[in-house]
C-alpha cells in the first residue's frame, strides 16, 4: 500500500526535488503540492493524505497554523523538513503537532526512510534539532506545573528518555531487550498519561515538567 504525501514548500527547486524523490519511490504517492499558504490551506483541510511534508517558512508566513489544522482535521502524520533549526521554530512546530523534524541538508533523494519511520509512529529528528530540545528544556527540568499529577513507571521514563535522545523504536527495543510491539504499547500509554498525540509533544511535556531528565 502506497503512502499519500502532500508537499508544502515555497522554494520551487526544493519542492521539485521532494516531488521527484516521491515519484521515484514505489511506496510513495504524491497527493498534492503547494508553494504558499493560500495554496496549502485547502490541501491541508480537505486533502486525502497520509503524511504532510511541510516547510516552516512559506514566504512571509510560517506554517505552524497549517500543522495545527492538519492535526485537528486528519489522522495524518506530520513531518517538518526545514532549513530553520532554531529553538523557537523547533518547539513551535512540535507544540503545533509535528511528529518529526528534519533539517534540510540537500539529501532529498531518499525520503522513503524518514517517511516510513513517521508512519510507523516514530519521530525522526535531526541531531541538531535534538540538541536544541535538550538545551531548551534543561533549565526547566525542576519546574512544576501541568502534569505534576502524572506518574510514569521506571520503564516508561526510560523509554521516553531514549526518545528524547532521538532513538528510534528499533533502538529502544534493542536497548531494553523488548519487542517493537511492546515499545508501541509504552508509547500508547505515554500518550494517554501525558494527554498528547505525538512523540515530540510527549518528550516536550515530560522535559518541561521534570518527569524525565537528560
């Protein structure tokens, strides 16, 4: 079964590279593309897609509201691919509902692997983005607030800590000698306890409220 991808990217050459990479991959299908916010809005709200591939900068506007709209209207996964790796952009995208955040490095030939990961419920995150997350939330580790009444088991904390470090499902399963299915069960439990719907949001909330430390 092919995964339907919507591409939202304002740079014509980069958008063409994304679309070409999707066309080359038999597991992917281009479900639509947009170059600006106005073109993207109907695709995001009414389109039929499995993954939203979106840049942060769309001309003079950011795409955070598009991410929020997709999260509110679709079960689709959302992956940011952007040149912007600053803390504010990363945190804003994750809090809006992004499931993954990949920095552009010109390596657009093989989108299948990160898209497959995000469809599997993982959170592809570039190392530079992970460092921003850690730097942003370390000063808040001792902060109290929302989520203080949430209790995580030791293993749930361990799994979430590995995710915060950028580990994949397979890496977590290998580290703790558990099955991928068991990792998925932990993720579902964490989503329920933390009242979030993405791994990025779970990591963000756990770091912010001091439920995990790095």
